[in-house]
């Protein structure tokens, strides 16, 4: 046997499955024998979590695109990538360059790729319709925290806090954060971990104070805590008059517990604030993030946005730097027929919110070209699907939640004729504008944080809580996302263990189940404004009364929690929705 | 030939720190060519990893009719992949229920403490990858010195299930 047959090469890069951007190692072996490896990070040991391990599977994923799909004459044909590029370029030339062509780039691409695609849009396509897609909740949280001057905390900073205030379930979004938070909580008697989460998630299980408020009441409770603790900072005037007593009814939680949390914040020597909201868990994540960050700023502490996108911070800063338009603007223009062509890099828009609006708008386009590593739902309606390399096959700069920059390196080449986003853009540019160049140089200034607005102007209506629309209705609330790969296939698992992994399970309080006359029912039909879903019924007393808790991937991909486009910002909005449940009709 | 001694170090889970993220299960899955050996105990309050205790007098070794279960030079009880016929005798023999059937390969999954890594002086994958340091690879005596009780191979506080 040749020794090179079993040669194993060890490579290291960064994991972009969440905003912690951990070090990741891979031992590249023949065929599908690659294994994860663990970079020597000293005592930190925050290497690869359950999500990061999935990289190994993606290295040899059977569905990876190695050529392009081109649609024509009612058929979809697999062709070489250069033929796919030519088909897209020909269509672009027919449509002509200008602002009727748009580009949407996935926020998990490296900063250089995002800046390069912005330049491609401006110089080659002669358009100002460049957009960066960041998960709506991540976008809102970054806008909220970016409006304050609160310091960004890393894991080491968190470990030395005496009071940590977490909103949502950050242990599920960023599992490696747990060690630092646990260290902080256990460092000294009296240290507090205050968790504001309507559901009992992983973080809440470790809390010293769990404020299980009504879904959507996170903002109003934070306002009371900020006001009572004297930590409202720039928002003092806007939050004036809110006390634990005045918000207790709205929050559905005892005033004494809210006051106790406020006293802990008041006495904090070092306050760490973590925002780990699930997509759609609350109607106004921007206000929640804004108040939380203002508290951190006022107390001289720091804020940690636990985001689902690896390079969300970098993408947000690049989008600010190049004055990118929100994806909602392109969606509206596509729906109205103003936008004729759309190039999408790395994002399956039909898998995200609000699915029905996207689907209707995209069907109006004369050209829809998408670049994806694995074909998605959008490929079915796209004129061309180009093979895209994944982040571990790309190079560039990423920024983690603490604002630290790091370089990712390519673990291996993209498969077949697949290419990176910049590679595909350059190939299209060579066809439609041969004289153009796409040399991108990012400066440090481009990646600096910019203030995203005036705090008081950005505060939403905190009292406008979503609630069941009528009697007999429930509030559908998504559980936090917790991607894992322990069963060998990436699952978007619910917080509560494997029972809900990948399966459409809805959890409801046993008393609600009994009251609704659905006790003993196996499957619910859940009806919302945007459609219906069939979900396996589970009674669970960890779910508050009046709430139907659903794994976030079920909630988001069904499009039920999509609430359209925010007219002011053009951002996509999600939030809890009112639903009615009935027993699934039995087949005849 | 004298019989090899059991390995003194065990994988021990501190459920005060485990957040049920199942990273250990992922690490085991990919480290053992899709035949994982880390199981998960689902209980009303917690779900935590259940890992082979590497028994002193291992019933799985005695139960195996084809000598696929054996103790190696390092003292690790492991399964010889090509000898295993998937009869599941070891599954029934295991007093802790930590050996599981592998329905894909018609064999069983058995923790070998990542022998390939042990020989390089490294810890098992589940321990190295644990994001919260809930898992440790240590001797029971070391753990007891820290004032923690060892209950069924796991380290807990005053109550075996409920966290402190």
C-alpha cells in the first residue's frame, strides 16, 4: 500500500456556525475519512461544539454542487460552471446594467467577499441595489447594541463578571459561552446569573434568577430593571416611570422577583449582558438589545450579542461601510416589478422569512441566479444555480461577537468546478465587463463599528405585546435554535434534548391541553394567518400558560412567524403569532 | 501472559456543568467512523452523557462469544470491529446500559476511550471537545479529593439529579 494513500493532513481555520468564531481543526483523510481535530487552545478548550463537528460532514457532503444547473424550456440541466456563468451573463446583457439588477449576499461570507460583491454590484452591474442578508434577529440585535457605546465583552471578560444578565437562551446559540458564564456564577457566593426567558431553556436552568415573563415582555421587564437599578443611561428619560410594580401585570411575573433582579444589577461591580434571542421569540428584539446595551454602558460593563451567524458582526459593519440596502427593499422592488434581475450569493431565500412574500416576489423576476453550495428550494425557481464554495473553502477576515478580527483560511479547495463568491463574481464580470477589475482592499476603517442611530429614537413601543387574538387561541413562540450533529446529520434541535430533534413537536402546558379538550390527542393542526402546520402534541409544564412552544426551525421555515417588511427600515420582521389548535382530522 | 490491569482513569461527568449540548456525542460520532458510543440519559430534569465505565471485571468481555470484546495493553476494554457479529450479548451483559446496538452496521458501539488519542498522550474526544469542561478524564481518587461525590461514575452535588 502506498503511504500517501492514508496520508492525513491537519488544517486549522475558524468555525462560522455561530458568532464565537472558535478555532477548528480537521484531519483531512482520503474520501470520507476526515475527522475533526481540536486545536491546542490551552486551558480554554472551547474548540468545536456539536455544530462545529458538522464541518467534517460538509467536507464530503453528497449533495454538494460541483457544476451549475441552468433552467430553460421547462427543464433543468446540469452543465459546467463556465456554461452556467455564460448563461447568467447573456441574460444580464439582455436586461442591461443598472439599478433594476440587485445582489443579495449571505452575511456569513468573509468581509472581503462582501466588500468585493458590493464593488461588483456598483462597478460591473452599475447598480446601487446591494444587500447583505443577516438573520433578522441578528440584524435587530446589532442595530440595538450598535446605538450605544457599550463595550464588547469576550469570553474572558464574562468569566470575571459578578452579575450576568442574559436575555433569551444564549447557551443554545453559542454553547461555548457556557463555560465562562458558569465560571462567573460559581466564582463566588452571591454572584448572580439573571435570565429573562419565557421558556425554561438551557441558560435558564443554570440561572440564579429566572424571570419567566410572558413572551414578548422582555423589553418592558428590562426597562423596569434599568429604571429601578438606575442603569438606564441614555434611555433614562424614555424609560422613566417604569417600575417592577407597573410592569408586573404586563410581564405576568411577580414584581418582587423583578425588583430583586434590579437590586442585583444595581449592586453589580462588573455587569455582563448577553443577548441570545431566538428568531421570532419577541416582536422587537432591537429595543430589547438597546435597553440591555444601555444598561451595560451605564454600569461600565459590557455586552455580548450571541448571534447565529459566524460573521454577523463583520457583515453588519461591511454593510454599514458600503451603505447596503436592506433585503426588504429588493423584495418590495421585485414584487412591484421594478427589479428585473437578482443575483443571490450563498442564501436560499425561500428557506427564510417571510417565505410566501419571497416566493411571490421572486417569481416576477426576469433573471434569478443563485450561488449555493447545496441546491435549495430557491433552485427550483432560479434560472441558474451556480456551485459555491463554503466558508471553510474561502479565505478572508471575520469578526466575532466581541469585535475581535481573525483570519479564516481555506481547509480545502471547493469541489469540482465550484468557486468562491468572489470567484463567481469575477467570472461574471469577465463576461459582461471584460475591462473591469475586482481588486478589493478593506481598510481598518471599513471594519470599525459605527453608531447605528440615536438610542431614544430607536426605542419601540414596549407595551405593544403580541398576544392571542381571541379566546381559545395560543401564542406560538419558537424555542431557541441549537444546531447539532450528534446523529450524523445536522439538526436544528429544540432546547429540550433529543425529543424534538428535527421532528415537528409542539409543546403546551398540560392545563391548557386539558382546558382545550385536546388531552390525549397525538397530532395538532396549528392554524395561523399565514397557513397551517401539523405538529406532534406534547404536554410540558415548562411552557407557560397560553403558549405553544415550537422548535425554531419549524416555526421559521414554515413562514408562520414572518411578519412582513418593516416600512421604515426595510428589514424583515418576525415575532410570536396567534394560532388556533385543533385535533388533526383522521384520514378516512 | 499476565492479564492487563483496568485503566485507572475514567470519563467523569460533572452534571453541575453539563448543558446537554451533546457535543460529546458529536465528537464520538465523527471520531469513530459513524459508530458512536456516547449515549444520552434522558431524565425529567436533565439529559446527560452516559459513557462506558471501563469495569474492572468487565461483563461485556465475558459475555462476548467471539472474543470481539477485549482489554488492550493500556487497560481499555474495546470492541474489535471485524470480529463483532452483532449478537448484542454485550448489550444485555452491560450493567450500566452504555453499550448500544448499531442498526446501520449490525454491530454495537463501544467506548474505547479514543485509544488512538490515548496512545498520543491526548484525552478522549468527548472530554477534549466539551465546551463547558463538564467532562474530565481522571481517576476517581482525584475527583474525590476535590470534595465531590462519585455516584454511578458521575459526579454530582448533594442530590444525584438536581443541580446545586
